[in-house]
């Protein structure tokens, strides 16, 4: 083998070695720069979980809203039933009050005429039963005699000598159901005189007895 041939082989080997080193370095650089590909299965699972979580929250909110609507509906129905029952009760009482008024007038007439005691006691018994019926229905009589005039509960028919702004005589009884006034008390109100009327004194003695 000649010297020139050996030289050529040496040059070729050096070039090949240089190319291999360059290729190795390039591969190393590329392997460092390129990140590993993301797993498609993992991405799909994460998206599915997010979607299920969103749907779960939506269903929970809808369920809570439906429960709240149902509770409000039940309360509204109960309130309407209560109002209907109260309205029917008030209508019955309104029809019953004129009978009570007739008995009040009859009792007053009997007292003035001095009727037979046994007959008078019979009237009193009937009147007590009527008043007991009203109380059993939750109907309470509105107090007025000797109390300050209150336009919410009292209806002034006239003014007479007597303590100022005080109900000195009851003309017709009034009633209420709870806080609701069914019928105000019809009264005569004092206009400022310090001397009460004779009628007021008589009614006061009756109330005390």
C-alpha cells in the first residue's frame, strides 16, 4: 500500500468520525428540546371528570331549587287554607251576631220591666251559651266601657258629658278574631266633662256586678 493511499484512508476515517460526533450532538440537542408527547388517554379522562363534575353541580342546584319551590308551595297552600277557614268562620259569626244583639236587647228590656226571675234566668242561660259558642270559635269580645277611645276597635256614635276621650257607654258589642276586628264596638265617648253621665254610672255598676 502506498503512502498516498494510507493518507486518503486516514482522511476518510476522520471525516466519518467527525460526522458521527456531529450527528450524536444534534440528536442530543433535539432530545433535550423536544418534550415528551402528552398521553391522550389521560387528557380524555380529565376532561370527562370535569364534565361530570359540572353536570353534578348543575343537578344539585336544580334539586335544591326544586325542594325550595316545593316547600314554598306547601306554605302557600297551608296559608290559603287557613285564610279560607278563617273567612268561613268569620262569615258564620257575622250571621250569628244579630242573634246575640237581639238577646242583648231582650235582656235589657227584661231588666227594665222586672220580669219573672225564673224566666229571666232562662234568658241568661241562653245568652251564656251563645257567648260560650263565640269563645269556642276563638271570637273575643272587645272591651270598651271606661277605656280610652281607640278608632281601631271602637266606633263613636255620639259624644256626651264625661271623661274626655273615654268610652262612657256601649251601644253595641264588638268582636275580634285574633288581631282581626270582625265588628267594632259602638260607643258613646266623653267630650271632656269631669262628671260622668248617669247612663255611664249605671253601666259601670252593671259591669262591676
